[in-house]
């Protein structure tokens, strides 16, 4: 019988404790990226994302564990209003910035 993964939620108060777990899982998942020259999966670049997002208010992370071993994760935080971090990753970037949300 296969035992299901255990999912554990972490908030901003645990961010410093779990950053290395996120970096280690990423390094394992993309261990061949160095050979391909894939800059998005570069460990130093990814570390910047982890430190940036985990420092934002509202940060949340779910880590899936297979027994004691981390097997995967998802993390995020509310975007800072007006900050289009993803724009630098598009080629070419959109010609217009994202419009602010409509008031309710």
C-alpha cells in the first residue's frame, strides 16, 4: 500500500526555518539545469526568489513530505500593488502594464 504524502503548512514566522528545504528540493529537481544553461532554474537566481517571496507579508508555503523527506512544495505571497515582477521573464514583455484591480 502506498502511503500518501503529508502536507504541512508554513507561514511567515517559519520562513527562515524552511528556506533551505525549498532550496534543496529545487536543487534536486533541477540538478541537470546547470548542464543545459537554463538560467531560470539557476540556484542563485532561485534563492533570490525564495528570500524575496518568503519575506513578504502574507507568505504561505505547503511542503509535501514522503515520510521524513520533503518531496515538493508550493509557496507564494500576495503581490505588492503595482509590482510586475514577472515582466522581466517575458520576451517580449507586454506593451502595457497591468491595470490595477477595479474597486468593488
